[in-house]
C-alpha cells in the first residue's frame, strides 16, 4: 500500500531526504519516489502500439511485452521505485545545423559520452549507498531492460509524457535522461505530475515525417530516430528526402517544446557536445572506414549502429545536400564492401548528377554489381536529380 505524505513517520522522512541529497551529490537533478503496486495504464498503450505494428523492426518490444506490463512483472518483490532525472540541455540551438546542408546533424543526446554508461555508474553508486545505509534488495535500470521508465517517471512526479511521447519537465523541458532503482523498501510516493501541454502542438507539427498519428501517439516506423538508428536495411524511399541532413536521431520535436525555456545547460561535462560532433562535415564522414568510425565515436552511443549504417545515413544526407561537388564522395562509395552503403550511394548520386552521368555510372555498375538490392536501387531511379515526397500517412 502506498504511504501518504501525512502518514510518513519521521524516520522515513529522514530516509527520503537522505536519498535525495545523495542523488543530488551524484549529479541527478531530480529524484522522486513512487510505488510499484499502482495500476499501470501504460501496459494497455504498449499493447495497442505493438498490435498496430508501430514498433517496426524492434521485435524486442513485442518479445518483452509481458515483462513490461507492470513494474512488478519485471520484479515481483519490488515495492518502491526511485526515479532519477539528469539534465542534458544543450548549450546551442540543436536545429541550427539543419540549415547547413553540407554538415551533419547528430541528436543532442549522442554528441557527448554514452549516457547509459554515465548514468549507470552513478545509479550503481547510489544503489550501493542506499543498500548499505538502509538495507533491502534492489535493481538498477537505465533504458536497458523491459521497464517502462517514462510512465514510471510520470507517476513519480519527475515530469509528464508530452504529445511527442517523450518526458517533459517543468525544470528541464524535454532534455532529461532517466534512470530507475526498484527496491523492496517502502517509500512514500510523490504526487504524479499533471500534463501541462495545453493546446500546444508544436512537437507534432514540426515532425518531418508525420510520425505522430495523434497527440500522445508515435508510429516508430515513420520516426527519424527509428529510421536512422534501429532500421538495419535501406531507409524507405518515401522518407529519404525528409531526413535532410539528420544522421543519428532527430531533435525536432524535443527542441521546439516551449518548456525548454526553463532548461539549463547540462552541468555534466561528459554530456556536453564534443566539438567534432556538433556539425561535422558530410564529406569527411563519408570517408570513414571502420577504424575511423570507431575512433570518432569512441564512448558515443552512435557507435552501436556501426560504420555501414552510419555511412548509409551520411549518403542520404549527401543526396539531400543539393551540392553536386559532393557527388564524388558518393561515387567512390559505389565500390564499398557494404551493399547497404552502395545502395545508398546510388540514391545520393541520383540527386547530385545529371541524367547522362547517372546513366553512364549505371551501365558500368550493372555489369559489376552482385547484390540484387543494390541493382534494385539502380532500377528504381527513373529521373535523376529529382526527389520523392512523403505521404501524409503510412
């Protein structure tokens, strides 16, 4: 049973105050508590999302749906959750790079060190201290297990899930990393956060691929973050032009949130943007081999998609650049070892060279290209130099 604020004994109040103080000392801007026994409406929303197929190729979501159905389905002995938030607010306008078509846009959260590693280390330190000080059993989560952390954070009063389905905080806007500790300790639940979006729909209207079928609903199959990170094969042609120069993730719906006016720049140095990842040159990124990719993205979450998928994204951005001078970069990659890269190079060239040059390249590669998917890319281009438009609904 949830302990109400008025029923809290003095020793529990001191316990909670000590936990919040320790969390703050470890760099967490927010620390809230909630019960794990409450009803869990997020389960029904997840089921609808999966039944509709909106999870795309993320099969792990369907495979672990039963464990995501309730925090106690993850761990039946859990009685309370400590939910932590860490600010990663940028010190620059993350959308400014979209106006520089020869540069690449990497999502703010991926411009610094991998937050999973940073937050996990802090959470483990807090958990170790918590168990040593107050006892009980516990488990630590940072977006790496089947626990729905955003609904849990909303229930704990950390923020609310906005119309873009991301968590929004009155203190940090949309720039908030989450971590959770499930514990057998009984802690008093903080009040849930109310929804403060009002009539605003800026996050919905700004989406380049119309990935929100309705407020508070996301179709991941249309989301640029999904397309550039989770999708393993070629990105569907209908979305390529809408990618613009976005290479890893998309900040549009986050960056336009009006609540960001209350967000401060991230205090944690490792979460701040590296100079090399703020607005990198597309031409330089197109030349990355595997070793160069791993060196550039050491300790970055970008490294998890691998060089081939990343260069695929770079090539779509090259095709959207409108700069014929960059065609040489795409032409060189027609001979790349990866079919995924070669296919993306075909699309880029179809937008950067004239019909005569494209036909010449096609005739040369048709004889040398062994991969059916890449040959299909050549065959699908009927009018080089023109782009596709995306439909309003999938």
